């Protein structure tokens, strides 16, 4: 139930159950005759200070204390769980699209289930199950995709008929339904009480909790947290955790060095009713009706129903809001569409008495994923906030991952999609956040089809060629705030508008991308790839080489002018970044990384490069426009423009040289295309970009040149079996697991980060293997398309998930890339994956519950029937996440 009414009761119970806590928060008798109550003073120092006593702060405190860290102070400006947590609807749901979110919710559910037994605090945990309704076939496909993820994770889940919905929940109107998804293990809790239970357990483990204490700012010296200032004095600390919910943004900006936490509050409405004449059973399933934009749960014999309206109301854009959230204004006109959706879904409610309409703030983030992790600019400053109204579902899991991150240096799962470092400073503009959350909140219920793009906060970072490309029919997508072309719509061809083009089947751009791919293979295409992250590392002596040799896994001591493809690995041998580094001179290097590495890679290098004034690291992303010339005729175009021979004899593969192109000089030309096709990357000083582009297009006309976009690039790289960082490669994937052992200097006797882990894998084998699948019995025109995250089955058993996929126009088949694991049939433990294990299996890929036969390969097709100049050249030239 909503914690408001139980609040006082649970406070009293909790303090009674826990005398030690009572001692530190209630009044102490002073020796003077006027027994003036005053709270216990704050400690002068602690290892960790957590700001925020909602579900997130208490979960972090609970998990840190479980992991053995005891010297922890939790500060709450009002009372525990009095913020958004107090108003939370208390629905614990595992039905999530992203697998990391699904894992967090599943862990939370299991944690809350045993919390009452562990702490003695009544959490109101009731296993009700949840039913997600589908009013359209597309919605049902979306639910089937989620169901297939839940099933392979071992979470019970089934797709049911409208009749079965009526049996499970007799009050539901089923006339407009086509099906539904039933998750029997989902639950309800009182979120405020879960917070109190976590706090009780943490406090028994030695965590000190102080209410009515607000943090005014965080002290930072030499880029590290050193302490916090509160309205009751200072505390010195090594770690600070910002769990301030909707106040996290302001708190982040109140330090000596701002920490950008891009979130913004919106009003969130739900209504509470008096009990029905026949009170609802407490175990009645929760209903989620995304097409009606509402959810409905039992609440003390009546119902609690809220939703995500199409026209949300952002809050507090101007800055600080009140300490504890009082119930904001009721707004029945605003709630009306949600109320009519509720009455359509449950017609018997017409006669029901409404108790109140609750309006509370919820914070949302620019991409609908929560924010966790360490600040890129301040060491020891951790964040956990921005839950997009799923705080109670994620609370347990998110607290666990953040605690692991703090104690071990990394969490136990790949949380890159939630990492604070996926955002740059550009996402922290107040205006941007206000506009974006107005789009994000309705999207909570909108159909999630592959490759949709946000419409707000666009055209922020653009290439100098933006207007030229736009005028030629470019269709845009955005990555890390940078506009990039998907494909070009030829003159005279009309595509469906945005809403109609949403599909799980063959998309309307299929033929357009096909012709761009054909041009890349037969003539020459130009793709603007300016969004890549570009760093220069240089030194007065050999400091740059020495440092990079240690931080990167491939040998960078190559002749000047050579390009090396290498990983930046962590201690476990996993890819923190996958990049190309060109040696510009004896003492300077030019590094190209994926677009969304700009903040993460910078922070990683800054924290690990020696503090040496003779060594400089510079972000030159904005200084260069990058054009990718792909195709067999790229050589001819460049030769004519630069009056220099560009054939392989004169300009070998993986080579870099400064040249003049047209009238412009100082252009870095590299023989690499990131696709496995022949061609060149041109890194052009930004003021020459337009000139060089015009020259290339004019000169290329006789060779059939055309513009192309990232969708063509994806099709090319996937059929060549190239892994991209952030999709296929992550911090839990090593070069040994994806066939890149040749990119590692294991034999050269040089020390580098991750070396021990790789040597161990070399000796003992790997537990997963990057594999390419070609779909056999799949009809591109009529079957659902694979995207990513589809389960892979070997001889009928689940062995892993796909990480990316694309249609290969040359094979005329879909190609999926993914990792194959080997689970023991009896115990489920992971075993070593051998080449034989991969080659001897019969494979299927499951798309929304339907399985398609697939052929597994460990090498790309092309190398089987076409002769390549150099085996490694093909493999080396592909990387970068799209």
C-alpha cells in the first residue's frame, strides 16, 4: 500500500524494534535541569557518506554493510522514505525490455521476499503476479519479446488469451484485447516500509542514520571527494553517494566541481478508492494496460490506478524544491484521459467512491534508463538516481550493483547502459532536460520498436556538412547528442511518417539501404562519421608510448604512419574501449574511439595516465570532420584529388598519412573503413570540411559516388563478422572470447592491463565465444526481424543471446552476432566453450517466441570464397560501435 497512512505507525514500530537507532535519533537527556532535546552529533569522519534516505540510499547502505563496509553514515534531509519513495505505487515488476533492468528487478523481488523475515519489519510483500494487456498485434509481439527474455532467465511467464485474463481478474473488460502476458511471480510491497526494513538491517550492521540533516555541498580536492558540509557540521569522507532522487541534479551542481546528473522531475498522478462493496482479494494480479497508458493494483480492498499521460507536467525546472514532498495540487482535468481509460478497462468502477488523487514528483532521465556509477570528473563521487518511476522494482538490484562497484571497483554485471558516463555535459542543460522528459514520460507506455529516435533535444552536435546532407534527403538519428545519418531518401521517394513506420517486420528503408550497400561494394560511397571520439596523446619524450603500451593490449611501438587496432582492457581482460590508434610521430598518437566513449574513455585515461606535465591528452573530437570513403573506386577518387598514388603498393592497409585533398592540406588519410570493404577514412580539419566534401562528390561523379548512412555501414560490418563496442563488446568480453587474440601482445613480454586474465584464458579456455549466425528458414518479407537480445538455442537448449544483427544484402539472409555459452545440463554451471562445441551444434534463434534455424560460423563468409590480401587486414579494420 501507499506508505503515507502507514507512515507514522511504521516509524513507531521501527524505532521500538531497534533501540540502538532510537538512542541516536531521539532526544538525549542533557545534564542541565531543562532537558533540552537535541539530536546526536554527527561523526567527524566516515568512509562513506550516503545522501538520501529513500529506497536507493537505504539499499546502497544495506548492501555495503552486507559486503563488510561498516563505517557508513546515511543522511536524510527530512525523514526516511519521505520523498518519492513514500508515494511509490509499490509494484515490483520484472517485465522489462533491457536484460540488465530485468536482472535488477528479479533480484529486488527475491530480496524483498525475505526482508521481513530478516528484519522483523512488515514490508507488505504480497505475491500477486502481473498481467500486461495487449490491444494490438504489435503490442503482443512486444510482450512476446519480453516473455522470451524472462523465460530463458528462468522467470515464470506466459502469453495468455483474453479469456484467461478474465479468469485471473474478473473485473477486467476484455473485449478489445488480443492477448496478454502473465508473470505470476510479480509482487506488491509498501515501498516506504521496504526502505525502513533496509535501514533497520543496515543500522544493525553498524551504519549510522541521521534524519533532518541536509547536505549543503561536497568538498573536493585534486579531483577527489574529501568530505561533506551539512547544516549540522562537516564530515570528512572518502566516498560520497548521491541518492537524492529528484534533488540529485541540484546536489550534483552544489559541489566545488559540478557533477552532472541529467534528470528532471515530472508530476505523476494516481488515484486511490475506498474499498469495493466486495473488497478486492489481496492477491489479485496487478494490471498493466500500456495501450491505455495505465496500471491498476489492489489497494486495501479498493484500487490504486495511475498512468503516464501524453502531456506530462515537468516540475521544479527553476531549482530547489521543498524538503519533503507534500502532496502537490490535484488536477482532475489533467487526469481525465487516464480516468476514462481506467473506466473502459474496469466498467464496474463507475459507482466507486474515490478517496483522493495523489500527485507526486517522479524523476526521469534523457534515455529512460536509471543513472548509476562514479562521476567521470570526481573520484569517489557515486550516483544512484533517476529511476523513471521504476524505483521499487530496481531498488534492490541497483543498490547491490552500486555497492559492488564501490567495494570491488566494478559491478558483477555489465551496467554500461545505466552508467552516468554514457552522458556528456550537453545532456545537463535545464531546457534540454525539461523538453526531453516531456517526451520520455509518455514513451514509458509507447510501443518500443527497434531503432526509434528521440524527437526532442535534437540538432545539438552536428557535422559542418549537416545542411548539405539534409538537403540531399538524409534521415537522422542521434548518438551521444551527435546527429548521424541513417540513410538517404532518394528524390521522388516518400517514406512513411514516423508513427506509421514503427514495425517489428521488414522496414520501409529496406531497398534504400540495399542500394547504398550495393554502391559501397561496386563503386564508392561517402559516409560522414564525424561523431567518432578523437583524442591526441603526445609527450616531450617517450612518456606517451610507455603509458599507452601499459594501458592498451596491442603493441603500439610501430613505425610512424601505422594504425593499430587495439583494446583498452580492464583487469579482467574485458574491453573498456575498442579503438584504432595511429602513430603520427615518435611522440604523438591519434586515437579514434566509438562516439559514446567520449566521457568514459577520457575519464579512464585521465585516472590512469601518470600525472606528468610532459604528457598531454587532448580531446580533438570537434576539430575534425571524418569522411569514410568506402568501395573499390575510393582509390581512384582520392588519387585524382591528391595527385598521389593510393594503390596498396604505395598506401598499404592500416596506414596513416597527412595529405592535401583538393586545395586543403593537413588531412589525415587512413586506409581503414571499419567495415572490411576497401577504402579510406579522411580526418579533415573542420574549416576544410565543406570544400573537401564538395571536391570528393564532384570528382566521384564519374565513378558513381553517392552518400550513404550508418544502416549501410551496419549491414556491411555485421556480414563481415565485425564486433562493435557497446553492442557486441563490453567490459565483460575479452579479446580471447571474440577471436582477437592476434591483437594482443601476449608473446612480447610486455606488461599491460588485463594481461594476467588473458594468459589464464589462453591456458584454460574461454566460457563464451563470439559467433556469427546465418538465419536459414527465415522469410525477410513476412517473418519478424531479429534485432538484438534474441535467445540462441543449441540442440534445443538456451546457450546465450544475440548482441546485434542486420540483413546481409550479399548473402540475402539475416545475420545475427552473439555469444555462445556452454551450460552443464545437470548443474547449470558454465563450462569451457571449444571450437568443436560450436561447430557440432544445431542452432536456432528465437524471435518473439518463434524459433528459426541458423547456421553458426566462427569466421566470416567472405574469407571462405574470396581471396584476401592479408587475413588480419580484414579483421583489423572493423570496430566501433554504431
